[in-house]
C-alpha cells in the first residue's frame, strides 16, 4: 500500500500531461491509482487487520458523499450510460482522495514526518518544472487548445497546463511549508525548505493568476498575523517591488480589482474578457441553482445538464463545473450538499485552529503549533481561490490537502498516546 500511496502523490509531477480524454472531460493517472489504493487499503484494514483508524476524521467528508450520491441518483438517471459513469467517477475520486488522508492516521510520528517532507519535495519538483516551462517554452498555445485548455502565454504553469491551478496549489502549500519551517529545529531542513518557500513565492508571482494572488495574500496574512506580524511589512515591501518591476503584474492586479467591483455591482461591461466570462459563468450557475435549489442538478452532471441549458460547451475541459468550486457544489448538490460540504470544510478548519490555539507555547506567546496554523491559513487560502476557480476539488490540489490534514490528525493522535 505504501508504494501505491506514493504513486498517487507522484501524480502531481506529470500533472495534466498524462490525461486520457473521455466524455469531454479527462481521466488523470491519479483517477486510476487513487481508487485502487483506497479499495486495497480499505479491504486490508477491514478484513485482515480488522481495525480502522478514527472514523471521526472522515465522517464529515463521507456525509457530503452521501448527499452527493443522492443528488447523482436524482440528476443522472436519464443520462446516457457513458455520462452516468463519468459523473459517478467524480464521487469515486472524492472518496479515494479522502482515503489517502485517512491512511496516514495509521502511521507513527517518524513516518508521518517523512510523508510531509516528501510531499514538500514533490511540490518542489512541480515548481522547478514550472520554471523550466516558463523560461524554455513560455507559449503553449500551439497545443493547449487541443485538450480544451486556455492558451496561456508567458505564464508559469508547468506540467499542470493552467497557471490558476499551480497558483492554487502554492497558495495552500506556502503557509503549510512556513508552518513547518517555524516549527522544526533541524537546521538542514530549515535551509532547503526556506529556499523552496522563496522559489514557490516567485513561482506564484510568475503565474500572473489573480485568484492565486488574492488567495496567497489572504492565507499568508492570516499566518503571519497570528505568528509573526512584523513579516507582514516585509511582505508588503516585496509585493510592492514585484508590482513595480512587472507591468503584467500591475495589469493583472488592476483587472482583479475590476473583477471584484463587477461582482459587487453585477456588471460585466467594465472588466476584461476573461473576467467577463467568469462573471457570466457565475450568473448562469446561479440561474441553474434557482431551478434546482434543494438537491441540485446532480453531482458532477454539470457538463451535461449545463450543456442542455446552454451554459457550457461540454467538449471543453473547463465544462465540468462553474468557475467556482463553491458554486459548482451549490448547483450540483443543492442547499443540502452545500451545507454538508461546508461542514466538511469547517470541521477541518476548526479542529486545527483549536490545536494551534491550545498548543504549548515556546519562546513567545505566538510560537507553537505553527503547522496547524499553516494548515488553517492554507485551507483559508484555497477556499478564497475556489470562489474564482473550480480548484478545491481538483484532484492534484485536493490530494495534498487531504494528506496534510491526515498528517496533522496523526500528529494529534500520536501526541495523545
């Protein structure tokens, strides 16, 4: 199981380069490996070991799964068999990735620490490949549209083929890596992890992703405000220097302000073309929600139901949901599904916030429990990001989220034993 677990996480490195087109969407390598791992591990724990780790950790996620399954039955019964299979596979994907985090609860403290450090190294490889793409092959427009992706030019996207997704990953991982950096006393780890943090910050800057900028600023602000407030001044200085040195960054930040204003004013006339399409996607999603408010249109039937309503072109990769994870959940599973999903979200957030709040303090009243605080800040960042991009349940982002959550749950369990 250990090798299959790492095979799943190593899928972050090839990203979307290994993808089999299917039904307008696509099957990633992790979509094959993660269910195999989940099934094998669950059978092993249930029939051989006869002991499962704490169910409390996964209860909220499985609660959402039940609602998602009911909504799928409601919304997919009259779809074609291929469409039913494709939409159901997203439920399998969600459960399988949750099981990756559940698996970590079985591990001892030393093993758990290695899992987290190796995850940081995998993220480092993703970042390095992003730099190679940015400086060697900055224009992917010649082949990106073949798979239904946007033709991004001059932006860091690496093997993920989308700067918004890369930015979302870094927005979550940066506070987590900083939390580990503050918490560890190992100087060797501090050196290489500190270098990785700096490389990741600049990589995030080169994505020129407005949603990633907003998410990262929010997440890092939460982390440093509660751990090291003086660093916020340094961050403001670095952000200012970055904006001054890059006209494109200035343009993107200006467009972000325009997009946010358009959301408040419900007006798409004063924003750039990309933002206009995003706001229109939100408006159409809300129209769908108004038609099916209770249980939604069916979990991950958005590609097909949206096509019926004229909201999306089902042949595009991005047609799998609205340009917002939260809206996608609301539209596809209704109010009940959205509440169940927010229970899953808030449960993880509150558990780790309380662990940080009650952690033993070291040299000052702000020190101690930084890894839990890093998760809280990173989880907050990805939630902000998911308002603008359908990223929170994107498998290559969701996998590290659940693994880090499992690591923190295992650390808490190991300390109490």
